[in-house]
C-alpha cells in the first residue's frame, strides 16, 4: 500500500513535523499496522512508514488528536478548498475522511 504526497509536504514528513494525513475515499483500505510506501506525486518512494492510528470521521467532527502532526489551515474554508483541489469533489463539514497517523521506518 502507498500514499502520495504533494511536493511541499515531503520535507515536513521527512523532518517528522507531519505524521498525520487525511484521506477521502480510501481506496487502499489503510488499516492499523499497515506498512506503507510514502511517495511523491510522481510515484517515487521517499520513505516507508507504519500506520499507528486510524480514525474514520467527518470534517465537522475532527478532534484535537486528528490535527496532531497535520499541516495547519488558516480557516475551515481553506481546508475544504484544499481537499476539493486534491480530490476534485465537493468537500464540507459532512464529508467523510480517514485520519491516518504514521511513524517513519528506517
């Protein structure tokens, strides 16, 4: 299983400031204890990681633990707009997502 990251996020993953990712429509069925290949948008692997936490929720119910290790947004609207760009679907407080926390492997 793999996860792709936009280029600006790769350094954040590698310096351990980003260790949580949010995914809409998880077609990979990511689960606790999965070992993932972390890839750039072009598909090249830059790290491997172990899934240490998974939470399925909606944007409107994201809690403090879901935000830990995730890049910040200036507003809810900026967050929804970013995910609409990433996935090409409408996103609002009722959109379901999977919160995946990971730990880099050596």
